């Protein structure tokens, strides 16, 4: 079986590549960078191209039995996603697994949620057997906060107190590989969630236990968060994420018990908990003398 992975040099896609390779799948990764193509794991073929480039869309997808379609958060996300679906049609790809986001329809005003609704619609209308994965907020986002956690004792992601069922990217990657290689997933949409609806305070407490030192939640002040985020993110992205955090604070993004049970049946194991991820990170950071 041959699978094309977009986003295969990123957080989720690289984990999907690992899961597919471990299942004996022949994997191609689309990347804009010849350097990143050359650095892919042994046996994985890199295809240099860009979802915004018609020539890529015309040629890169031919011969693939499956497509894992992931698009980065960008101002052209919907365009890139629809181009990916178009490429799958032109290349006569056998199935698509699309990475969306949980409960996108409840927050279509968030640019990177609304973009995914447009791509989902194109996937569904493509006529190609599809599976849609709708994950919650990733545990792996916390890797960006290593310095805040370790040096300042702060958990900075302003997710509030309503509760969001954050998920481990490794669970997402397993789900993707199962949907790409297994049977019975066509037409299905899977929410991918962690075992617990986490608050900001609870994330801080979990990191505090893992690191063995006090970690405080940074609080819900979104003006302060956006002003800080604009130091390192483009303004449009800081705005988008600020609105998302506002949505998390007011509405939450909790997974239902039914979603957890369905995911457990799909993966064959319970969702990984944040405490396990934090403990692994703390051990790695200790080994690298980072804490
Ligand atoms: N973070 C979360 O908590 C969360 C939760 C739910 C859903 N999501 C969704 O997950 C997605 C992000 O996943 P991620 O964190 O794994 O991404 P990531 O690490 O930021 O990687 C982005 C990938 O997209 C590729 N890419 C970017 N622009 C491209 C283009 N024009 N043509 C082809 N490839 C392109 C990049 O490849 P090259 O740079 O090598 O070209 C890279 O592999 C977003 O859609 C986000 O909304 C995130």
C-alpha cells in the first residue's frame, strides 16, 4: 500500500509517517523543502512541492492508495486543503483521511476552524472514500512552553476552566494509520480526545507533579496573552488563537464518554493521559540537564 502524507515533516504528520512505516506501508511525504525531504526517515520518499502550486497538485498524488491530508494553520489553509482534495481526485487516490478539529461547526468564526469546515465539505463531496479525524488540543503544544514551565513555573496556555479534552498526538497518529490501512472507516468521523476535560489549573497541577516543583496557571487574561503572542506569532495567528482560547474559556471543548469509548475501541487502548506525557517530558528534560 502507498500513502501520501501532507504535513509529514510536522508534529502530527511525522507521527503518522512513523505509524504507517511500522505497518509496512510505503510512504511519500509532500514538503516544500528539499532539505526536509532529504532528512525524512529511511525508506520514506520525499516529494518537493507546495499545495498552493497547481503543478504539485497535478502530479504529486498519482499512484497513492491513500492520502493523509493535513494543512498548517495559515491564511491560505482552506485553499491548500481544497487543493489537496483536488490533487487526490486528479491522482485517483483510493481514500482520504483528513485532519480537522473537534466541534469545528460550533466555532466556524475561528479562522482555522472555519477553514476546516470548507475542506471537510470538499472531502465529503470528492466521491473518494474518506475518514475525518477531529482532534482536541494537542498535549504536544506544551513542548513550546518548556521554558515557561521550567524557568518560570508557569503554565501559559489560557484554556480557562470550562474544560477541554486535550489529546496526545500519538493517539491521533494511530487513528490515522488505522483509518488509512484498515477497513470499516469510510464515511466515519472520529473525535480524538484525551481521557479528561482539563482546565488551565489542572494542566498546571499535572506539570507541577511531573516536574516536582510549583507550576502556576498563567490565567485567563486574553488581552495580555495576545499582546505577548504577537512578539513571536504573526498578528493574524495571535488573533485567531486568542479567539479560540476565548471559545475554550466560555464554551469548553470536552469529549463525551461516548467519544472516549469509540476512540478506545478504534485504537485498542485508552486515550493517553496528560500526566504520562508530562512525566515523559520531565524525564527527557532532566536527562538533557534542562531542569
Ligand atoms: N495544535 C493543536 O492543538 C491542534 C488541535 C487540533 C487540530 N490542529 C490542527 O493540526 C494542524 C497542524 O498540525 P501540526 O501541528 O502537525 O502542523 P505543523 O507541525 O505546523 O506542520 C505543518 C506541516 O504543513 C506542511 N505545509 C505547510 N504549508 C504547506 C503547503 N503550502 N504545501 C504543503 N505542505 C505544507 C509543512 O511542511 P513543510 O514545512 O515541510 O513544507 C509541515 O509539514 C492544523 O490544521 C491545526 O489546526 C491542531
